[in-house]
């Protein structure tokens, strides 16, 4: 078995033409290969569900059988177990897999395996050796994914660490990125092929829990948490760029918010240079995506109920037209942000810095987590008492603190009793729902004021005021329910 470590970087066809002229590659003769890969799975996609891939590869005149156990690719980084050996198409000799559990699973599916999609591309490859002796393959792949009558272009660079240090892999990627527009790519060719074969378009991807071990060090848990956030973020990138669905914007901002919460929660253990560098850059990115989300919420959750109640009201129809124009402009700005070179550089730099954080084994997660949770809970309790007086600024502060507490409880969930945690998070979610809707109403009033001061907005503002009063009436009950609930990390 080989452990494959590589960085995947997307690029445009024009950039691909300039790649061989980069100073690190110029003067080195590239080896060109034609690679045709056919991927197999069962009709019910059992391999895909296990994040595994089986393919036959034609490499010039040679045929190879490859088995991969895929993994998420935060910041373009992928580490997979891979087995490969000579074979003839259709002859599934899984004896090459030295993991008994994986081999048994593959053998159980052998008779049901059928071709699903094909990747056909040209690979230009260069072999580089870093100053520290690391050997890295640079592979430029250009071609097509084919699934029946559907096709999708391939244009990407893969940097594979053949031997040496993973930091050298990132150093090379950043050196290439300094002169070329390269974007860390989250999805593999196989993932794109499965989507194409299923004839399913881009769908919003919800967050998944990090693979945090209770016995891990606090810093190891931080890395896993950050990589889960990055995977969540990158899984929704293409949807935000290509779709008008508000859910892609929501999931993108949620991933960034959770990532920022993780930096804040683990800050006492992180180098100040790391926090000072990245925390402001992630905050700025979140703020640049905020306008699109605000307009989505205003139109879909505030204005839509008004239009249903007063369908013939001319001022509301005019307001809807202006709001739609503002939303379109905000979406264009969000797409420009997510397509920017600065975002691509942030992903690569942040992934590298997180992966190479100083290896501190202490404190353990078991000691660190309760201290963090208590700190977050105390902040929430203090702000909750202030919020009882219905101060708008305090409500906003409480909402932020409650989100951070909820994120911390989710991050540390492997350490907490499952049922009490679910109950605790449910009460927190109920309170957050009311605080969030109150915040949405406040933002809606600001958006209306900024659209056009000459339009008659009395009906809209009156509606928002009525909704605000109703929610304020519910807020005290939600606060009391949450504060009376025993935090699961304090249970004995």
C-alpha cells in the first residue's frame, strides 16, 4: 500500500499554456502520457458511499488496476491510501489490497461492478527536487470526464509528494501560484465523474463533523476541525459561483463562521503570528459575502410574506424590484470574491500554516475542552442577563456568543454525553432562532432605508415592527429555557 499525498490546483486553459514557462519548470523536458481511466461501482453506488474508487487505467500500452480510499481535500490537499498493479480490464484482482477489511468489501461487490464513467486526458509531468531533497511530481492534466452523453472538461495541476516533506509540497504550490492563477481544488476527478454519471447538478453540502478523537491533543483536534470547515467551504464553492440558490451562500458563510469560531476558541494555544495573520483575512472574506446573504434573507423571509398578504400593493412590488437588483449586484460581488486570487492564496497559505503548526501535545483535549466551554457559557450567561432589558446591541452580542458556544459544543461533541448534548443544543437553537430573526428584522430596516428614501415604505416598516414585537415577547421564555438547562460537560 502507498500513501498518496498530493495537492490539486485548478487552472484555466490559458494559464495551462503558461505553466511550462514558469521558471521552476522552464528548461525541464516534460514527459507526456495519455491516460484513459474507467471507474467502476455497483448499481447502488456502494463504493462511492465508502469513499472508495476502483478503476482500470490505460497508461500508453499498459493496463493498471487501481484502488483508492478517498478522503476530503481541504485546501486542495489530499492524502489517500492507494493500491495499484498490472491487470487486464474487467479482471478484478483485489489481492493487491493488503487491508483485509477493504479487500473483503471489494470481493463482496466484485460481481456487481460495472463501468460508470471514464476520464480521458493528457498528462504532462515534470519531476522536481527541492533544496531539502523532497521529490515532487508536477502533473498538468487536460482532457475530459465522460459519462454516457455527458462530458465535463479537465484542466488541473496535481503536485504529488513522491518523497520528503509535505511543507515542500506547499512551498512549490505557492511558488507556482505567485505567478499563475491556481486555485486549490476540493473535489477529485472521481467525485466529479460520479456527479456527472448521476446527472445531478450541484447541490448544497451541509457541514459534517470533524474526525476528532477524545484522546487527541487539543492542537490535533484543532487541525481536524479546521480541515472539516475547509472541506465544507470548498464543497459549496462551485455552487455559489454557478447557482442562484441562496443555500450555497448560506453554507459558504456557515463554513467560514465555524472556521472563525475554531480560531477564536483555540486561540490560547495558537501562535499569535498565526492568529494575527489569518483571523482578519477570514473576517474580511465573511464580510464581503455578507451582503448577498442579507438580501437573500430580506427577499425570501421578510418581503415574501408581505407580498403574499398584500399582493396588489404597488409600493411592495416596487420595493421587490429594487431589492432584486441589489441582490443581483451582491451576488456578482460574492462571485468575484470567491474567484479572486486573494481567496485562492488564503486557502493555500492557511492550509499550509495549519498543517505545520508547532507540534504541541499538551494540553489534552480532555482538559482543554471543558475550560473553553465554561468560558463560552459564562459569556453567554452574562449577556443573557443584559438582554432581558431588550437592548438591541446586547442581543447582537448574545447571538454571536451563543453561536460560538454552540460551535464549541459541536467541536467537542466526542467528549460529551450524546443525549444531553442534543437537548442542550436544541434549547440553544431555539434561542438562536429568535435572536437571528430579530437580527434579520433589524438588517431589513437598514436595507429598506438604503434602497430609496423617496419610496413609501410605511407598510413594510410597520410589518417589520409588528414581527419584532412578537419575537421580543417570545425571547424571555427562550432565554429562561436555555439558562435553566444544565450544560452537558458539567453533568456527573
